[in-house]
């Protein structure tokens, strides 16, 4: 807080009400600056949250479509396993091929990291 007694001694002639009013105006301006800063931050947070909600909403549709794709694949896979002996041989070949590809990818990845 400012020392108003020095101003009176120096002949400024400010009375107590004017000094308090001046100090009050200075603090009001400082408070207004802080409020406007907080308002800007609040608006930025609102924009970010709206953008995040839109992003999450679009992800919901993506998950729904991938759920349909996976359920259809599982249905076809269970039909293939449940049918005849020839499909079991095909299933064995597919699984063997996938394991072989996994081993090859693992080898190349471990080779490049070294």
C-alpha cells in the first residue's frame, strides 16, 4: 500500500478520501486485469473441452464400425472351424503361416535394434 503521509507532507494536498479513492481505483484496475485473464483462460478451456468432446464422439463411431468388423470375422472363423475336415486343414495352414510370419518379423526387428 502506498505511503500517503509523505504526499501530504510534500504539499500534494490530497485528503484521505481522495487517497483512498485513488488506491481503490488502482486495485480495481488490477483486479479487472486478473479477471479478464481468467476469463480468457476459461474460454480457452471451454474450446479445448468442446474439441475433445467432438473427438471422443467421432471415436465412438469408429469403435462401433470396428466392432462390427470383428464380430463378422469371428462369425466367419467359427463357421470355418465348425464345418468339415478340409477346413481344419486350411485352419492349420493359416495358423502355421501366421506363426512363421511372427517369427520372421521378430527376427528382423531384433536384428535392426542391435
